[in-house]
C-alpha cells in the first residue's frame, strides 16, 4: 500500500492535456490492482469470460490506456521483480487482509447487502500468474513498452524518471518520491467520479502531480530525511511506531535531524532502519530497458480480446482510436519541429 503522506503533502491538480507529448513510467502492479479492484460487476464479482477467467485487468489496460494515448500520453509499464526480504511481512499482511475481505464479501452477499459486498470484493483483488501473463501479452500487442524491474517497480520507474528517459513516474503510492522520482503523477488511470467506501457519497478523483523538489522545500527536509520520517510512520519494509503519523514524524525529524538522533533522544526504536533506508536510497535498478513505442498488432489484439469474450466491434473501435491518436501526435511533433526552423 505504500506510505500515506497526504496529511503533509499537497499535490497539484493537472489534466491529461498537461501531459501531452510526454512519456510516463507506470507502476504496473499498482495500476493493474486498481483495474482489478474497480472494474467489477454490481455484486462485486470481477469481469469474467465464459470460462471463468478474470478480465477486469484486460478491460482496464485496453480502454483506459487508450484514453491516455488519445490524450497524447505514452505509458511504459514497469513490473516488479523479486521483492526484498524485508517486504515479506507486508506481503503476509496483504494476504491475510484479502482472506478476511473474502469472508466478509461472501457474508454480505448472503445477507443481500450488495453495497457492502462490492466494497469488500474490491479488497480481494490479487495478481495471479495468469493475470500477470495476460497483462504483459496485451501490452506487448498494443506496442506499449514493458520494463522488468529487478525489485520494486516504483524504484525502477523513479530511476527512469531521474535519468530523463520518461517525464514522470505514475503510481498511487507516495513511495515513488522516496525512491527518488523527480515527478510523481497520481490517479493517472482512475480519474473520475468514485464512491466513498461505506458511504452514500461520491468524490471526484483528479489526476495530480507532485514535484519532489518543490515538495521537499515546502516540508523543509531532504529526501533522506523524508525517508526517515516514513520509517517512523511505517513502510512496506518496516513496521512503524504506534502513535506516529506523518505530522509527528516530520516534526521529530525537523527537531532532531535524523532517525539516529530521534532514537538517541526518544524511545523510538527501528531495528533495521539502515537496511530500509538503503532500499529507498540505493535499491536495485536496471538500465536494461527501452521506452520506445512499437507498432500495434491489430489482429493479435482482436484475437486475444475476442477470445476473452470482448466485443469485436468495440475492440476494433478502440484500436482505431489508438492508431488515430498516435498518427495525430506524430504529425503534431513533426509540425512542431518544422515550426522551430522559422
């Protein structure tokens, strides 16, 4: 789930038009989980084909990614590699939460409470080998670059952004900032009107951007110090300190300067802080990647998606939309290049 820095971080609302002509490194696991969670039937069941194969992720990848491309944004999907051993506790907690949510979902269905059932069902999403493989297959057929990270996808996306190979990293989590992304885009693929879980309320989810340099200057800390703040809150790699949230953690670091000094002067104790800090500041990254968009395989996409029960007409229409958008963007860049001569 990453660290929630919302109480101390202000993001700037943007539109997809602000990203026109840009390439973005998308946290693939994070994004696919969003599709699996959100794209569901009224009773909470995911979209499935006639054979019972989950297809929510394929719907999200095809249709929502097409919206990005139509807006002139080209994504590269960055997939997680082998997780750090320090993440094992988080992984086990997620499995336990999913199992509990599954039981609550089934109970809500029995009681006929579809609203609660839908809410609980959203928490049961999981990445199976089949979902992972079909996601990569569809992305490849669409000509969208796939990047394999050695470990955390967010770390790899942040590295690509820092090198200037992509304009921004895209993820729901603030961890990208800790990993060093100069620009973070949130809500890239899930903007729109969303229901607040457990309430008869809806809120507008806007695409937003966080510029690391501006954010750190506003908070009055360095990236290294922000990592120290987050270790006290709790990260995917360590358990935080009860009673310490973003505001208190920030205050402690601004008072003492570092996690070492906080521990020396308070009862805070984070046994593996050096290892956690190393993951965020110097974790494994790879230079073995390309963000170059490839031609689409129209027939391949059609065969795959209709094989999963999607409408041939709708799939054809979205492929045409992508082709038209890419041609228009290519012409726009050529014209811009020509205008630069005059």
